[in-house]
């Protein structure tokens, strides 16, 4: 087992993709990097594994600089998004391939393959070829090949993102319980925020600049995002973002939306923060779970009138998109209630749950004061 350190690593082609990115992952830690598709997550894993050469920076494993080592000399196992299985080999032979490459004796090889296959619930498929099993079973085969390698570092590249919802849930549960993944340093990359929040001991949110915007415990990132990029990455439906101006009326502070007539009073818990910031223009973020129909809200919420544009009943919850004073807001509702487009409703907003970001930089005002 070993600690992974990525030290100011850079990679670019005609434009920078990874820019002086640094983080570390301890032995036994499950570190999840979440970011939009095409932002450089796979490139980062390829740099760690040695499949790509960095333009600058270092990859350190167990205290040793392995930046210039070829992939086969690094004790790293990687699961690819595309499975990357050998179509002419059986499931058993695919899982055994890293052991065969290391010349592990056949008897030991067979024992380890069957042990991992039982763990992943594919032991009945060992004689089939990849073309004869489902997508979820192919992904389990690819994961089995990674687990059986007994590496120092696991790298998992969006291993379940393109599978159907039921199989994603099953595999996500297995990621929680697989002891092999929880014994060594693991880097898991995904664009799915729910995977990140569910699986990560820590999360890093990757931004367009090729850096990690914020690293921390899942709950800290969700409840205290460092900037607007982090706030928009974590949560579904995504956070409501409103450009607003701070105004005073009869000694009361209000936030008035830049577009339309929507305005909110500033919650008591936030007044001092906004006054310290000292700027009139603010970007406000409010998660949909803190906007509800008035009859579902707790006492003290601020009421506002809105007209429904779209309502989606999703079984466990309802998602309402409504126009309030010229501003579109997304709210969550009781799944047992039904609303029609064009219907007028009174929504309740928890003004103490606002996130405030600097209008120019997007940085959370808590980070500026």
C-alpha cells in the first residue's frame, strides 16, 4: 500500500488541459474527482498511470517519484470507462490477464479470479466471452481485472456512468463494500455528483481551468461551496442562481433581482456578511429544496407568488419550475401533489439558506470575509 501525491502536474496540447494541479490521496482513502465531461479527468488518470507524459510536475507513489516510470513498472490498476476487454478471451481470462502478465502460477491465478468473481457476482459467467454478457456484467469484468491485480493505487475512470440506473445503484453499493478498494489509495473520476457525494471520503471539484476548485468532505462541499462552480456541480436539480442588488428600504435590507421584480429580505444570519462585503451587486444561490409550496414550508419562510412553467412528478419528489416576478426558480414539492402549467402558486423561500457569491469572481462571500 502507498500514498499517492500529484504535485503541480501540467498537461496541454494546443491549449492547457491540466494546469499545476496538486492533491494527495492517503492509503485506504477513496478520493473522487467530479467535473463536467471533457474537462480533463481521464487525462489526469492517464498521467498518474503513465499512459501520458506530463509537461511539468511529478507523480509520487509511496514517497518515490514515478513520473518517468513506464506504466508496466507502476503498481497501478485502472478501470476504463470503455471496459477495454479482450473480445476473444473469456471473462475468466480477461480478469486473469494482469496476473498472467506478472507470471503468477496458474493455480494461484485461478483461485484469485474465482474469489473476485464471487465478490462481484459474476462467477457463473467465467466461461463466457464479453460479447455474451450484458453491459453491467462487462463492467464487473473490467472491475474484476482491476481488483485482482493487487496494486498500490486504484484508478477508476467513470466506471458506471453509462450503465442503466439499477445497475449503477448495485455497483455503487459494491464500491462501498469492496474491501480491496478501501485498503489502498483510490482515485475515482465521474461527472455524476450523486456518485461523488455517495462514494467519496473526500471530493475534488474540477473546473475549466484545469485545477481543483475545492477539495473536502462531501457534506462540506455541498453546504459550503467555495465558489459558484462548485455550487453548480453538486446537486440535482441544480442550484438556483440569481443576479441581484443589495438595497435598503426603511432600514430593512433587500435583495432585488437584476431582471424582473423579484425581491427578498435578507435573513438575519446573513446581514452582517453582506454588509462586510460592501458591494451592491451580488450573485445569490438557493438550492431547490429550500423553495417549497407555502403549505409544505416551515414557519418563517418568505412567501412569493409564482406561475408554474413546468412540473415533473418523479415519484419520490416533484420538480417545479416557476416564474416569480420575472425570475425562473426551481423548487421541490411533495410527490403526492400535482400542479399544472400556468397555475398560480404561493411559494415559500427560506431566506436563511441563501449562498452569496461575488458577482465578479464567483467566490463565496464567506471566503472573502
